[in-house]
C-alpha cells in the first residue's frame, strides 16, 4: 500500500497487483467454462458470501458479486470506485 502514489503512472500496476492478491485469498470458482456448466458437488452453490468465498462455485454473476463484496472494502485505500450493478445481462442473441 505504501507504493500507491496516485500521481505516478505506475500506480495502476500496483492497484492491479493488490486486486489479484485479494482475489487469490478467496476460494471460489466459476461453474461455467467454455459455455458448459460444470458442477462440483463438494462446492457450495447457494448461501452467503462467506460460504461462497471459502469453497464455492457459481456463474459469472455469482463470482462477480462475491469478489465485489470483498473488493468493496478496499476501494478507498486502493483508489478505485467499486460499484455493484444489477440488471439485464446481454447475451448477444
């Protein structure tokens, strides 16, 4: 965190590194790979953010929501605006 100087052009690299570090602390996976659904019975598929983040799986919306819930608390110190957006999902069809 001491490397974050928002006037430095390299700041974005430190922000990305911090986001990756936060993500690696969470243990959840996507249940959709290459357009196919893969469910692992031992992994949590419903429940709270805490349950999902320790051994969960879900679609992209679930993964984004779980990570967003954790990233939100670091937004101010990382200088990023974390927002949750709900609504229609475009599929291109």
